[in-house]
C-alpha cells in the first residue's frame, strides 16, 4: 500500500528506496562477515577441543577470542540486516486495531525511539572502542590477547542500524512498505 503525497513523491520515493537498498546491501555484507566469524569460531573451538583431549594442551586465549571477537561480532554485526528484512520481534496487540494514521504515528514513534537508543549506543561504544584502542587493551588470561579490535563491532552494527532506522523514519509517512515483514505464525 503506497500513499502518494505531493507532486514530487515519485522522485523522493525512488531516492529513499535506493538509500534503504544500499544500506541493506551493506548490512548484508557485514552479516556475511558475522557468518564467517561463526565458521571461524567453530573451527577454532574444534581445534581447541581436539588439542585439549589428545595433546592435553588447549589453545591459549581461546575464551578471550570467543568472548571479545566472535560473540560480539555474531551479536551486533547482523542487527542492521535483521532490521532491513523486518525480522525483529514484533508484538501487534493494538497496531492492527487502530486506524492507518495511528499506525503511521506509532511506527514513526517506534522508529524514532529506536534510532535514539541505537544512536546513544553507537556514540558510547565508539568512545569506549577509541579509549581501548588508545591504551592497546589486552586480556589478562593465559595469553595476552589484544582485544580492542572486537570493540569496534558494536558501534559498526549499531551505527548502521541508526542509518537504516532514520531512512525508514523518513520514508514511513509516505508508505508502509518498509514496515511489513514476512507473515510468520508463532507456531511455524
């Protein structure tokens, strides 16, 4: 369902769809990076288990690599792609019961609040990542593992999320196309 407002809507619609599509492409690429991290983590953990069982010598710093690199990337890098594909958890208790204008206002409020939250998260984690980079943060485990690079996954994922939310916020008054996700049943 597309609402047309004003004579220049077609051009604006094309621009916003292009911006969102490009943000979606970038989010897909960093999701591929997160997928590669998952595969690398499986290989890394498998090698650690094999070495622990057969050589009695685990890989040094294994917990640090999993905690500071793999898991942070797996959680925060795919967030924008989940938003792009409208796969975030939604609870539509009243959304479908209110008129279209009310749904638009509610959607815009949700997008704005989410953008503010992720914007604050991006800002604070970027500051933290820069501070850890400046001191050359290392873990204090069995091996001194440099952990500051993993800190940049969070502001990268959250920052791209902010851009996507803002683009959807700008687009929402004109159409609800960016808000509709796949129709999933909770029993699927």
